[in-house]
């Protein structure tokens, strides 16, 4: 014997309305929302907000800045930081823009070359920089041994000369990050409509003319954003200097990031180390503001 039950939805409507008015359903949703959000809020406070606030508190002592200004290594670290940013960032992005045009060519050979090209960026950074450090050793390094075998002469003191050591650091940074920015510009080039190039080619424009009048204007906003972002990242780059030159010779290749770690841990003065890092804020804050302003325009297209 079958029994059918029918439920009058019109009878349940007043009940549901009273639950919503009393906050029953909304309250349950609020509880679940808090349950899911609380872990993320806790992680944010523990690993972002607290370290930042604690670092600002450590670097708020004026005595630390007076001690920092008296340090003879600090002025050279500022100069090295500016040189590092100007040379490494601009040369890296300029080469990335040119190489992205090379990898736009079709064919399996170019795809294979692109796969090999991105390997420096794909491999871990610290072992890479340590390998470069040993390759540049003036006595038993791979490069100087090869120079001796080929030309029967001693190679340059790569890491024993401040200019060569800083140049080696810049080279290591470019070698590591050039593939990443090349891929970014390659994606930007692929987003440009091909009809523009075809029309320019029909009008007799050369390859250089197409680059000047089509490619670069359409990638200008992307190039600016990449420059700002790369500068911000390079300003806090610690691994390149630490594991290639170690800040040597005679502390002459330190940048602000590595000098801050040295002051905080090697000298055992965390307040001085934090003051060293915070002294980069006059450069960092305008860069971040420019980056956010450029992103706000919504003109960056990939």
C-alpha cells in the first residue's frame, strides 16, 4: 500500500521567513565563513603582519641609523645597490625583449631551444649560484682552468677584484632571471594581432620598422610594469650576491639586502640589520606606488 506525502510549500514560507529575520540562516553562514577565514587570518597575522610590525619596531631606533651611517661599508653598499638595479634590471629586460622576438619563430628547433633556454630559471637558485661561485674561482675554477688549457695564461681574478666580482654577480642574476622575463614578453608578443604585422608588411615596413611602430608601442605598458616589478624584486635579492661573491672581496660588493643580513646575524645586531634594510624604503615605496598606479590603469595586456 503506497502512501504519498505532500508538503505544502506555502505553509513553510512563513517559517523560513522567520528564520531569516531571526538570523538563523544568516547566522549559520556567518559561522561557517568565520570558520574558513580564521586560519587564513591567523596565518596572515603570524607570518606577514607580525614580522613586518616587529621589523619596523626594531628599525625605529635612531641610534641604529647613526651607527649605520658611521659604517664605511654602507656607502659602498648603496652604490652597489644602485648599480645592480640599473645594470642588471635594464640589461636583463632589454635582452628578454629581443630574445622574445627570436622565440616567436615557428619550428621544432626553436621550441627545443626555448626548452633549453628556460632551464636556468627552472633549476633551484642557490645551487646555481654556488656553482657559478666555484666556476669563477681564480685558482681551480672551471673558467680559469679552461683559459689556461687553451691559452697558457692565467685567467682574471674574478672574485678577487671588486669590479669583476660585482660584474659576476650581475651576470649571475641576469643568467638566472632572463628566461622568466623572456617568457613574459613572448606571451605579450603572442597577444598582438597578426593582422597588424601583415598590414605593415604589405605597406613595405621592414622588420625593424614593425618592431618600432607595432611591437614596442603595444608592449610599452607591459615593459614598464615588468621593469618596476623586476626592480622591486632585485632590490631585495639576497641570493645572487651572497652565494656568488659573498660580499667580497673585503666587503666591497655588498648590497643593502646582504649588508642587512650581515649586520643582523654575523654582527649579532638585529636592530642595525633592520635599519639597513629599511633604509631602502625611500626607493622601494615610490616603485610600489608607480607599479600600483600602472596596474590600476588596466593597460597591461598579455
